[in-house]
C-alpha cells in the first residue's frame, strides 16, 4: 500500500473527492482527513491519533531503547549480581521485557502529544485552513488514483506519496 497526500481548499471539495474515491472502490477506512480546529470535517473520514501524531514512531523508538536498557541492566545484574541474590537467566528475560514495556509506555505518552513528523510539510497549508487528505491505495493503483483526483478537481495539487505505515526510524 502507498499513501497519496494532497491538500484541498474547502470541506466541500474534500467531500466530493472522498465520494469519488468511494466510486473508485477505495474504502472509507483507507482515507484520512486532517484539518485545523477551525475547519469542520463532519462527514469526512477523520484521521486517527496514530495518523495525526507521532505515536507509532515514538512507540517503536521507545520499545527499542527500553528493551536495550532492560537487557543492559539485566546483563550487568547477571554478571555482577548483588550480594546474597542469585540471578537466573529468566530474570534477564523479565528485566528485558520490563524495560521494553516501560520504554514503550513512556514513548507513547510523549509521542501522542507530538504532531506526526511525516506531515510537517503540510503544516502551513493546514494552518491556512486547507484540508490534508491521505488515501491508502495499492501500489499499482497510485498513478490511476492521482489521475482521477487531478481530473476531478484541477486545482488539487498531489503532494506526493509515501508508505501507508510509518517506516521504523
């Protein structure tokens, strides 16, 4: 799947494009709209928290860092155990998984408050009142869908494509 990004000036045009995408057999769940708080996006497929924030990228980073930290602490405790305490290999696994869980939790709390870094280039347009529409389409249909959008609304500027799921940083 690929994600097609484009900005539209009004909610009416966005609704028309969403309708046309439904005609083109793009499912509702594969369309995501982001706008500033002053623009009504009623009747449009709203982007989820995972799409509008840096939640997923932060979650991946936090899990990796937490896992590495937990493993390091576990290995240190295994090699140099505290007095009168015997460290088994199961403790290494438990500390590693605990570190991963804690890192994921902390990173998710931070990432949910951060805007999606992939959408930074659209920030100015969104602040001006434009609507960002992201449509996930099969790779082989990207060009076709871009042509349909441009034919349907000549003032629409396709802003590029990217993977539908965030890449692991």
